[in-house]
C-alpha cells in the first residue's frame, strides 16, 4: 500500500514537472539565447556567454521606439477603457432599463469572437468613418476589446455591494459627487485596478488587432513579428528578458505588499 502511494506521488511530481517544463521552456530558451554569443541564425547553437546583445539593444532605436509607442497606446487605451467600463458597470448595476439583458450579452462578443474577426470589423468601421489608421485607431481598437474586462471586474466588485452606505453618506449631508469620491470609488478601487491591469496587459500583448489598425505605427509586438521572419534576433531576446525581469519584480513587490497587509490585518 505504501509502495502504491509512493509510486502515485512520483507520477504526480513527474506530471507536474512536465507541465511546468512545457509552460516555461520557451521562456528559458529566450533568456538563454539573450546571452548566447552565436551570430548564426536561428541562434540555436551555444557559442559562449556574452552581454553584447544587451549593449546592441540600447542602440536599436527602432525597437526602443516601438516599445515606447506600445506603452503610450496601452496607457491611453487603458484610461479610456477604465472610464467607459467603470461607468457602464455602475450604471448597469444600479439602474434598470429596457435592453439591459441584451447589452449585458453583447459585452461577451469582443471576448469570445476570434481577434481576426474583430480586427477586420474595426478596420471596416474606421475605413467607412474616414478615420486614418494610426495612433488614434490603435487606441480606440485596444480600448474596444479591453472595456468588457473592466466591466466584468468592476461588476464582480459590485456583487453584494450595500447601497445603504451611500444613502447614509447623503443623509449626513454629503452630495452625490462627494459620496462617489469618498464612499463608492474606494469600494470599487480593487475592481477598477484589476480591470486596468488586465486592459494594460492585453494592449501590450496584442498583435492581430494591431496589425489591422496600425497604419504606419509599429508597436513592439508588430516589430518583433517582423523581425522573426528569419529567426528571432538576439537583441529581441534581450529585450524580452528585461521585460520578463521587470514583470517578475512587479509581481513580487505587489504580492509582498499584499502579504504584509494581510499579516497586519491578522495581527
């Protein structure tokens, strides 16, 4: 019996290791190749350790410029998506009106339909409206597919929300604006923050919709896609490694802050 449990435990560990290897092996390859001294494409043979690709990265103005453009689009589209999505979530929660169920169902369409369909649809709309493709169309397109995720996060936060605290605030003399800023908004802040982070991440990561709506603007994912036609360039690997390190540090700092907060609350 003990032997059977031991075999099962080993099989479970092997299975978990295979899953994690499958998930993280591509990331490991990118990180390793960012330090690979080989200059022969597709950079699969190890020729020694080097930091030259990181030095070359900061000389690649096109790659750095595309990443800066990606961050700008992500910030603008996230702000737009958070404003529209938060207002929509609060309005749909508090008010009853005809067509509410239909609008609620339509919110899932940008989430479930293939991105290529959404990209072609947005391209058609922009063309019919006479809006030239560029920064504006990218921001509008990214905000379009990000709004539902903001709505879902804020609406989840509103689940079980007690409206009586707003009524109590106004009974004590506060107006609607003061009540919203000091009562409602702090309650919704975690949902808004979660929706904003998701919208920001989706915007930075998007390729397909950006491809149809970018015009002459090159975002970082599109620039990388162009560069991998003959194999991923080592400086792209180096940039991806830096992004990975930055993201990991952000997650660690965020989680450590939450952990400390929870310990204080328990104490």
